[in-house]
């Protein structure tokens, strides 16, 4: 009788441990998903990234920046003295929803 009670207690402890492990795994998965989502949405995009998102040529996006058709700023890239056009996430969303700024 005593042996079966010990076995039952051990099984109960194992099932509680399994439940705790499952809860922790779910939490880890949620955290990983949020990290992946954060990585997908960047603060600023290069002209190459915007061109790919909008299905346009990189040259076209650079020309939009140069002519003031989109709000963009020149930022250093760490590859010498030249600066690269960078477009904010908000501006990219505006372009997708409203189109280019008038000339």
C-alpha cells in the first residue's frame, strides 16, 4: 500500500514538472516570436530595402529621395565618407498607403 502511494506521488510530481516545462516552452516561443517581429520592422530602411519592398529599382528609389518625392535623410554607413539615403518606417508606410509626394 505504501509503495503505490509513493509511485502515485512520483507520477504527480512528474506531471507537474511536465506542465511547468510546457508553460516555460510556450513563454520562450512567445518571446522568440516577438524578437523575430521586432527584427522584421526596422526603424530605417536603405534604398535597396525599400526598392525590394515596393518592387521598384534601387535607382528609382534613390531618385525619389533626390527629388524630394519621399522624406529621406542621408546617413553615414560606416563604409567611408559617402552617405546613403535612409527612409524611416513611417515614411515607407506612408508611401505604401498614400503614394509619392508631389513635385
